[in-house]
């Protein structure tokens, strides 16, 4: 009984000495960045209108007849909707800055009625909107950094994965990711361009596309060689440079910037613009579809 009493006494003393929990949370005033800018940005994730010009790793088999009368009417209606709902003051496209002179020349010819728009989303969407808005240029903002050293020196990915016991981790999601890519490719021909762009920019699809970068290949790495993680980091590097190029286009403190890019870029560019105190991200899924 004495031992039991001693234990009860110790517990009573410990509880009595414990600090009390405040009834309400402490309020903190974390210093915030000043609002110097009030830019709006909308990243329109697109498929590449010209399959032969698709620079992605996964090139689809479906080919949409962009220049057909029906599709031209759809694109014209869609671009008018962007103008009505977003009213862009700057348009950025997935072209390297070294081609800015060529793009400017084509845009001038298009405005003068001397050149017909070709099968490229930068032309079909970007040029149409720029002309209607009276913009002087459509800006090339892409960047292609050199791949990480770990990737460049990797001769045999499978052999390396086997050597560190990561083959199963690397290939674990291959079948489901392949099914996802095939689904996007196959369903394109069953939809209008408007419907397909709605699908690509839907929150569910953007979330699923992001998973490609964080399931499977990203796990391939050991010691000082992390080729999978380095590729994901390389994707962030490329898109952070695109972010910088876009930011530096702003001429006033209240721009509305339309970015027309391959859909795979959308989730990471959205992340970066959402993190910036200078931008409000407008989602196509909320105002266009």
C-alpha cells in the first residue's frame, strides 16, 4: 500500500508542476511582404497542336486537324472567351528567346494579313489574342538548361537500378503512368479542342500529371548519384527560369499575363506563381470552361 501511495503522490506532484495549456492560441504577427505589384497570371496548359513539333518525352499518336474549318471556329470562339474573361496585357509562349525575332516577324505578317496561322498553339491562340488586344508582341520565355551531370553520365539506367536494388522502385508505377498517357492520347480524338483543353486544365488532371514526377523514377538514386531526383530538380530548374522570364516582362504593376505552355508545365508554374507575393493565379478551369 505504501508503494501505491508513493506512486500516486509522485503523479500528483508531476501533474501539479506541468505547465498549463493556454485556452487560446498565441497570436503571431509574421512580417509580410509589401504589395508592390498586383499582377494576375493564367497558365493555359495545352497539347502541342503540331505533333511533329512536340518536344516532350511522350509524343502522342493522335493528330488533330487544327486547320479544319470546324476547329478554326472552335479556336476562334475559345480565344474570344479568353479575351472576355481574362483580358490579357502580356502573352508568353513556349519558344526560346533566340527565336524572338522570327516570332515578331511572323506576328507582324499575320497582323498585316500576309501570313496564315500555322498549326502551333502559340500562333493559333497567342497570335489571335495578341492581335485582338492590340499587343505589340508575343514573348518567347522558354529555357532549356543542361541536364544534370548524374543524368548525362548514366549509360544504362536499368543496370544502375539493378546495381543498387532500385529497379522495382523505379518501375513500380510504369504501367499506371503509361495508361494515363495513353488515355490522354486516345481520348483526344473523341473530344473537341475546347473539351480537350478543359480536360487538360482540370484540377484532377493537373494533380495526376504532377504525380508523374514523384512516383517511380524519382526514387532511383543512392549515395552521390540521384538521377531520378536530379531529373525532377531539373524540371524545377527549367520552370523557375521560365518564371523569371515571365516576371521580367511586366512593364506596369498591374499586368494580366497569359502563359500558353505544354500542359506538363502547368502544375509547377502554378506553384511558383502562387508562391510569389506579386501574382494572383487565375485558373482556366474557373473562368473559361
